[in-house]
C-alpha cells in the first residue's frame, strides 16, 4: 500500500509541475497577477508530494519491504540501519528520486523565502524550475519507477553493494546532488533574466547565494567521495580522473567561475551576459554529468548499470535544456549592455582572468572526459584518457590561476597600479619563493612538483593573509587597532580569505603527497618487521571477526618511529556473504604531518600481501576542502546578501 | 570616448581568450600523446604490431586455471575465448578479481607478455567492463 501511495504522489507531483511550468509563465507574459501567484503554492505542493513519495520509499527500505523490487535488489534485513537509509539513494531509481526531491526543495525555498522577489521574476524562475521538474519526473515515471512491486517477494534482499556500505559514501550522494541541483536554481534565474531581458545588481545578489550553496555542497560532496576512494579502494589514491569524478568536477569549476563573476555584476554592473552564460553552463555540466553517470556510455568504475533507454531519455532532456537556454541566450544576450569601463589592471580584470582560466580548464577536462566517446563514434577505436593527460593539460592553468590569485584579489576595483597595489605582496612573494627553493635544496630527488607546489601554496596563503593585513591597515594603525578592524570585516571578506586559504592548503596537500609519498608492497609473515621511509612496521597478528552482515580478517600492525610505538593499524579484508563480495578497508593513522596507510591483500601460505604507504601531509587535501567550504558558508551568511535583496529589488520589476 | 575604450577592452579580452584557447589546444594535443591509452582485446594484441613502449589497456576474461600467485608476483592469461595473452602483474589484485570474470589491465607488451602496472577494479559483481563485453561480442561469445 505504501509503495502505491508513493507512486501516486509522484504522479501528483508530475501534474502539479506541469501546471507550475505553464500557468505562471503565461501569467508573466500577459501580466495576469493571479496566474503568477499560482507559482509559489504550486512549488510547495510539488515539494510536499515528492517528500511524501520519498518518505514512502524510505519506509519501504527501513522496514525491509521486499515486495518492492528496488528494496529487494538493494537491501537486506541484516544491514545496519544507516545503510538501510542510505540504500534509498544507493541505486539508480532511488537516487533519481532524491535528485528530484532536492530540485523541488529548492523551488519550495524560493517560494517561501522569495517573498521580496519581484512577482514576475519569481513566477518565471519557478516556472523554469518546474520545467526541469517535469522532465525528470517523466524520466522517473517512464523509465525508472522506484515503486515497482514484485509479484513474488523474496524472503530476503540482495543487499546493497558492500563498497557503498560506508559512512563516507552514505552522505556523498546527498551533498553532491544538493550541489548539482543547486545549479538548476542559477539556471532558472538565468533563463528568467533572459526572458525578461534585464540583469542588475539585485539579480546578482539573488543568484549568488544559490551559486554559493551549490558550490559549498559540491565541494563537500566531492571531498567526501575522494576521501572514500582513498580509504576504501585500497590503492591509496584520492583522485583518479575517472569520467564520473570529472562529471562532478566540471560543474564545480564552473560554479567557482560563476561565484566570482556574480561579484562583478553585483558590485560593478558589468559582465552581465557572461554571468548569465556561466549560470547556464553550470547546470549544463550538471546535466552532462548526470548523463555520463547514468547512461553508461563511458566506461567508469563508478557508473550505474548501463541502460541505453535511460541514456537516450537524459540526452533528450539535456539537448532541450541546453539547446533551449543557449538559443534564448543568443537571442537576448545583447540586451544586457553596460557602459562601465575598467582598466586592464583592476579587480575586474583579475576576476575576468579567473573566469577565463576556469572555463578553459573546464574545457580541457571536458575534452578529456568525452574523448573516448568521440573516438569510438568517429574512429571506431576504443581508448581511455588517463591521468597523465589531465596532469599535463589541466595543471598549467591551475598554476597560472594560483599565481594570479593573490594579485587579483588585492587590486582595487576600476583602476589600479600594479606597482602600488601589489607592493604589499612583495613579502609574500619573497617568502614563498624562498620556501620553494628551500624545499628544492632539501629534497634529494629531482622532481619539481614539491618545490613548485609548496611555493604556490605559500604564495596563495601568504598573499591572502597580506590582503587581510592591508585591508585592516594593521601596519599603519598598529596591531590592536588592526585586530579590531579585522573583527569588523564583513563576512564576505572572511569568506574570501577562508576559501583562498583553503585552496592553498589543498594545493599544499596535493603537492606534498604527489612528491613525497613512499610505497611498499610485500608478503609479510606474522611477527615480521619492515621499514618504509623511516617507520618500522611490525605485523603482530591477524584475527577473524564477525560484523553485522560481514566477516573480516583484521590485521594488527604496529608502527614505530625512533623506536617508539606511534600507531597501531588495523586494516581489514571484509567478506559480504549476501553479495559474495570482498572489500578492503585500509588501516589509516592520520596526523597533520603524515598518514600511515596499510591495505591488506590475500593470504599466501603463512604470509599476507601487505601494501604500505607513508603519505606526508595527506590530510591537508581534505582540510583544505573543508576550509574552502567554510569560506562559502561565511560568505553566504553575509548580511549584505540578505538585506540588499529586500531593499533594492523593488525597482527590478 | 567611453565606447571606444569599451571596444578596445573587448578586443583585448578576445585576444587573451584566444591565447588561452590556443594554448589549451596545444597542451591537449601534447597531453594526448601520453594520456591516451588504447583498448585492445587479446585478438587485437596478436594481430597488431605494438610498440614496446606503448602503454595500452587489455581486457577480457581471466582464463580458468591460469591464475598463479607467487608472492606478490601474479600471472594469468587473459582471453577473449579465441586468443590468449599472458599477463604478469606485480602488486595487489583488486578485491573482485577472480578466474572466469572480466578484467581490464593497463601496461605494456613485452616479448609477447603483457606487463601490467594497474589492474582495474570493478565496483560490482555483475558489472562487465563495456570494452570487454564488446570485445567478447565481436567474437560472438557474449550476448546481453
């Protein structure tokens, strides 16, 4: 019964979404305020209906109702509760429902908190949002119904893929979808702006929180995914340039560009059409990502099962959405004129440089990601594009970006003199170059990765700190007065500082782990001691344990440094009987200075294959991501974004 | 005056954008030399002339009864059920690696033996790598 209610709720939501996409749009065109008023309640009803459907599916999973096909094939009665819940989105149909739930949630947020939005703009935004909803609800209903029943329910379920039974991955999809779908909001605002033919500072102030929210959640989602890959896959890698990873990385890059260009629209009322284009591109890459993940056209270790029919459906949605929006853009973009001029050396130019670099690097990632598909279609040749491609073609643009960042960030708006505004950065420049040289002279190997990466990280972080010192005029006013001014800085400035420092920390982590990690693979017998980059590891014992729905061999390995015990690592080799599938849980000991990482392989006679890594400063990669996300949160809570949206908007309609 | 300045900015912007795009294309071209790994089935490996330094991917089924583990040296035969290629690998096999299932390895061909540097992990038991499925279909063996 519950599943039928859920299915029915989806159909109701589909009907409401059709009304919500048509009625307000006509109302906005004809000026019928009653028709436009329909948008807000419709968005809320649509959200409630999908929430009801989602709850029904959740109940089916939690109570292990195996008469529902999706539950039978993705859950098991013995599974821990957390994974019964996360099992709802650990499969294609359920994750699609979550996707749609978030889409409708954002629509409902606009109708709840958008009271001050001009009626016409709000009606159009909600209508566009509902159009996306209609497309994906149709996709769900016609190709991927999560509520399908089985005529003969099995006694127990097929279990969730054991690799997905992990806390990191339980929360990874919701965050990622909050980000992907968050970009649908900026898309809807962009399309609405194109229809009405005007963009102003108030519009930018409405778009920026959505872009920020999407970017923050994408950052967290990507970081969680990469952290999971790091400890669960047992190869010690944290980023593989896999098509599915790239699918989440491209919208992230565009979201970063959009965040920055929206600042220019807000402060200087220029770059309008470019910002609208970025808003369209951001969601386009989300759709392309959805297509890559769910159609199975590009081989990836992460992809959902291949299903050509679903792939074609998403391709059609993608072509209509992207094609439609870009056509509208081509027709209307010329109406966003501005007469603001700025000098080639100015904050505006810095932000444009940022945007160009981000967009070009997105193109590079895009080419590398779809090349296998093109090659197969055009040349009939099967190939894959590996990490070396991205390292060579993507990294240079990021290096230029990191080099330009502190300079662009410290320049004043409109007109600047590099010699004057850039002068305070001189100290940071000298310090970071010396840092790079120091690292270069200390290291024995010939790799340039560490000196360049560390120099860059130092430059970005010190440059950002210098910016704070200059802004508070700490040197002129004294430390105390500067500190007071520092506390009074707007949250947006703190957000900027955090985000940039976070980027610096991530660069530091990446450079350190790439340049200095050491690896060791061996067969170790019980009691054997071995040395990896200064650490002595001792294989103490190995035990069999029984988990709730798995059995495992758990190794016990002590790590010594300078003769002192520093860590005990417990790598596991798990076996999930229901899916008859083994998984690896690496034993990791993290400190701020290094990770000790051990993965257990197979048994050979009386020995075990053991893969050991010592990874200096690995944890900074994820600390950096969290600091970036923190910066986003600070920026979002800036009072300006809320107050301005209430006062200045009146004149927009 | 302002309009003239605006136009000049626009031209400068377009020039810079073009420079970036051009350098991106050049970088992409260079990176493709190192970054592209062709996929070959055992039959293709035997019929094509392959440079010893070329890194490529081989895919097929792990032939039953050929997997030998000797310490951390692993050897097995990969087959598309028509032709076989021996593979040597030094490292830990992915969790889901077993005889009779599909696999993809990256590496080089050395005197008729494939020296793998990486063996691709699958995330799920039923998943057959697309290239492997296609290669088997070409030989008329695997149908979906």
